[in-house]
C-alpha cells in the first residue's frame, strides 16, 4: 500500500528536462502528454505517468521491460500483471491531478480510487450559483449540509469535500460514470469515520479518507471490495471473491499517509530499473 504526492509547482523543468522525462515513457504515453498545449497540463499528465511507472517499479521491484500499463475502455490505467505480482492478487493503483498536486495510491487487494481537488473560488458567478449547477450530484441530506455549512466559503469547502469523495468512489470502481451519484450518500463525523449509503442502504464494503494536502487542496482515498469494480476493470483483477476474513483484513488495514516525492526521485526509479533510458517498443 503506497500513497505518493508530487507538488508540481516545485518542478520547473527546462525544455531538455521535459524531453528527457518524456523519453522515459512508452510512445503511447508520450502522445498522451504532448497532446496538451499548456505547459501546466503537460506537467500534470507527465508526472501522472511517471508516478504510475515509478510506483509499480518500486513496489514490485521488477525491471522496466517487464512493466506494461494499459487502460480499460473507460480509461482507468492498470498493470498487465502476467506472473509478476503473485504476492498481491489485485495490485492496483489510481492517480489524480488538480492544481499544484499529482497523487497516486495503490492497494494490494482492495480497489483504490484517489481524487484531488484544488478549492477554487468561482469568478464568473456567485458561490450559490456555482453550487446550484451541481446540485443533482448530491442527496438531499448532502445538499442540506452544503447549503447550511455557514458562510459561502464554508459552503464551497463542504461541496468540494463531498465532491472529492464521490470522485474517489467513481474512480475506484473504474466506471467513470456520473449518473446517479446522488444515490451514493456520504456520512461522517468531522470528516473522519466516513461511511457511505448506496441507494439508501448502509454498506460496509467501502472505506474512505479525506485529507488536506495544503495550499487549499484536498485529497480523498476510497478503498472497496474488488467485486464492486466495473465490468472492464474487474477483468484486470486476479481475484474478486474472497472469504470474509481475508477481505475484512485487507479493508481494515490502516491507511498510510501521503509521502511527498520529487520528479527527480521518480526519474531515478526508472534509471535504476532499466539499462537504457529508452524502452523497446516491441
Ligand atoms: N476510472 C478511474 N480512474 C480513471 C478513469 C476511470 N474510468 N479514467 C482515467 N482515470 C485515471 C487516469 O489515471 C487519469 O489520469 P491520467 O490520464 O493522467 O493517467 C486520472 O484518473 C484523472 O483523474 P483526475 O485527475 O481526478 O481527473 P478528473 O477528476 O477530471 O477525472 C474521471 C475523473 C476520470 C473519473 C472522469 O471520468 C470524470 O470526471 N468523471 C465524472 C465524475 C463525476 O461526475 N463526478 C461528480 C462528483 S460529485
Ligand atoms: Mg478529479
């Protein structure tokens, strides 16, 4: 289980640095980065991919040429396992980027979803107008909590907390689906002991954490039962049924905090695990 975060505002690469970092990635990942025009977007997309490869290289201690990361139809990246991750039946990871941060979380058995939000104050409209356009994503209980949170700033923060949790949930399943999120209702005590009701029923198959990253950013992590993955993501897992004891042990592993990484550290994970910086394409 790993949690890593990179503050991209601290990385100011020269054009040569960017070209070198990009060259570490397989060609299909390179084009997913270069399709962005703005430098900040390129940095986020690049660091997202560096994090994914560096984390897998480090956790599984495999050589780079054995590492293949693919995406499901809905776009969720996953490791093509072959026989390289027998110790962790469902080794899976998820990335998020917003504002200054890019983060990754991995789990050995349970599904994992991560989401970052940068709390941005709307400029073109008032906070209530901004929030209103998202009201359909929330249950009446959540919406009431948002609307009665206090000042408009408090309302905005309450909104982003719920949003961040819902995103982590959607991302853990891999569905990418936006429909019916009002049926996924979060409960908490001071944003700890977070639980979820799905379609009105309390479920014990999920755990959530919501943390402050600093500089007005939040990060949430969702951990759930592998059988709850979307059909296409389920196909990437080795084991989706567990006896209750084994599954509960994995669900209730203590969460670990996010460790700050630099881009240079990520790059060194690559260079330590490959004889040449470039990957063979075939
Ligand atoms: N499931 C899980 N992860 C996915 C995914 C999927 N279907 N598709 C892509 N990802 C991963 C990728 O790693 C991607 O980064 P990369 O392309 O650099 O590798 C990363 O998630 C993007 O996550 P994030 O930075 O948090 O972006 P986002 O919040 O804009 O996108 C998605 C999240 C991918 C789930 C997107 O489908 C989405 O926004 N869906 C809408 C969900 C919604 O309406 N939520 C409302 C909450 S109230
Ligand atoms: Mg997001």
